[in-house]
C-alpha cells in the first residue's frame, strides 16, 4: 500500500491534510487524501521522516489498496405517465390476467412529452445527494448506467453538469439490465484503488423507446425509470461492499438484443475507389428481440450461482441475507431464485408490479422505495443481482449504510 507505514501518512505528501472528512483510519495507518487531485498538497511530515518536504506531483497518489466503500444514500425518479395492463390490452392481444400471472407486472411508467432520460437521472441523483447531505461539488465521479442515452456518445457528462458536480467527471456504462451492478462494482474499484471519495452511480433507462408496441411478447414487460446510489469511501474495516461476482457471455446475445443494421451502404457512388461499402449507412437499432424462455432459463440458472459466489467471497451464507434485491424482470424469476437460495418471501424486495422491467434502473429504484419505506435499515445485508442482454449477469453482497 502506498505510504502504508505506521504513523500519520498523507497519500499526497505527508502529515496534515485538508478536511476531517478526507481523513480515514486504515488500521493503524491514518491516511489522508483529497477528493480534488489536481492541486498538490504539502503536508508536514514527522521530523526526520524520509518523506519530509516532499511535495506531491499533481496526480492521484492515494491508490489506497484496501480502502472500503459503503452505500450511504439513494434516490429515484419515474415518468408521470402510467400504463396499466388493461391499457395494453387495448393495443395488443393480451390481458391483465396473462401479464400479471406470467410476470407479476400490473403497470409501468413511460417517458412522454418534455420528460427525458437525462431529466430522470438528474432527479434521482439529486435525491440521493439530498439524502446523503453531500454537496454536488464533493462528488468525484458520476457513472450513468444506461443502454438508452439521449446521445450516441453518452449522457453521463450532461447529467453530472446538470447536477452541479463541477469537480466530477462522468461516463456512461452500458450493460443492459446488469448495468447498475457493473456501475456499482466500478464505483467501488475507483474508491478502493483510485482514492475517490464520493461516486454517484445512476441507473436510468427508457426501453419504452426500443420496444415494438405491437409485439405482445416484449411490450408488456418494460417501463422507464431511474435510480441512484451514493457510494462513499470508508475505512477498510468498515467496508460495506462485501463480495461481488460478474460475468458476460456473447454467445447468449442471440436471445436478447436490439441490433444495429451493420454493413449497410448508401447507394453506391462511383468515385469511392471501387468500394461497395462506402459511404456507410447510418445504423438504426432494431426493436428489442427476446427469446423469453431462454432468458428465463438463463436467469434462473445463473443468478443463484452468482449470488452463491458473492456470498462465498463475503464469507457469508444465504441465512445472513436480510434482503434479496434482484433485477425486476419477472416475479417468477425472483421467486425461483429466492426458493433456490432458501430466502423467505418476506426478505424479498420487489416493486415490479408497479414499474415493470426498468433495466439498469430497476435495482436502485426498488432499493430507494425499500429504504424510504422503512424496510431496509442501516446495517442490513443486501444481496443484489442483475442479469440481461449481452448476456451479462452478476451480483453483489453489500451492507446498507
Ligand atoms: O431484463 C431482461 C431479462 N428478461 C427477462 O427476464 C424475460 C424472461 N422471460 C420471461 O419473463 C417470460 O418468458 C415471458 C414473460 C416473456 C413470457 O412468459 P412465458 O411463460 O415464457 O410465455 P411464452 O413465451 O412461452 O408464451 C406462452 C403463450 C404463447 O402462446 P401459445 O404458443 O402457447 O399459444 C404466447 O404466444 O403465451 C402467449 N403470449 C401471450 N399471451 C397473452 C405471449 N405473450 C403474451 C401476452 N399476452 N402478452
């Protein structure tokens, strides 16, 4: 570990550092680090120290191996417009009974009018910041987990700017319905090894824009929404991110996708050096295509395995889980996983009935409702798992606050 010697050390230099909030105890080693990296910090070292008078370079020195992270706050936002199963039965051949029995979904929210993915993500992020009582300029990184950005090049930077996180940078993470889990794991890595203090992870998706509203096999499943969590650095011994497990398998891509039309060409133009592939066409995404049965089988097989792997890393068993929080895709998947892990129904968090499958938003959206509803309390152990297109899947065991 950088500077991991007994006594007070600074990860930018040595000795006294800025702000009490930047001071974290790591066993016997007290490490100071600053969320803002680009201003060199000189700290007074103990006299005689080999690092006396060392001025740090303007780089991120605090690569603190073993830094802990914890979830300290959450927020969520959904569009105003609601569509019930009965409403859907007016546009495709289906029924409230079929949808609720086969999926557990009763209604969903859909973006309309002035609302946007960015707007939902910003609203969810603001609520998480308010719950944490952390100012926007204390955020180091915003990870926007989405497969449906406003812009081909991503929406994360727009979101962090709209939130006023002026000391942060941002990027989009795309991993479909596993997106939030990927963002969460990534956040903890930036904290663990990168010296970041506050990372805002936002899952937001609007798959309603990508379903074929004449296809009853898919349009009944999806809804739009956003959820956010604030992940904060903590001392290694207080680490609340206890284990994770994550996978992808491109072979399963055929079971769930929204493909681009690759390799198409505009009308062949004569002066293109003979190439028939120039100029390229602007690709268009197809509607979401899904083999529901295969995806169902994959989820019921892989999700419990992944949670078991995460539990093993955390040195826990399923009896230690206070809350099972799965990606909200189908009530029958959630029940099957809970049964396999022997987790009783009262420990299962689900809001699928009200929002359907909101992709990368579903885990933080359900978490936010459970926290604000008083279900999830400080110290509770949550087993979360995401799964979906890619195929991608994974899980994490974490302590709330
Ligand atoms: O986040 C991404 C992860 N995605 C998922 O987790 C989706 C996983 N899969 C599922 O949730 C389920 O497979 C579905 C809910 C999509 C479908 O349920 P299913 O029990 O697998 O139904 P099915 O596709 O086998 O269809 C059974 C019957 C078919 O009719 P026939 O061939 O038996 O006459 C379908 O045509 O139900 C019919 N059907 C419908 N009927 C009324 C399919 N969709 C509907 C519908 N309303 N909306």
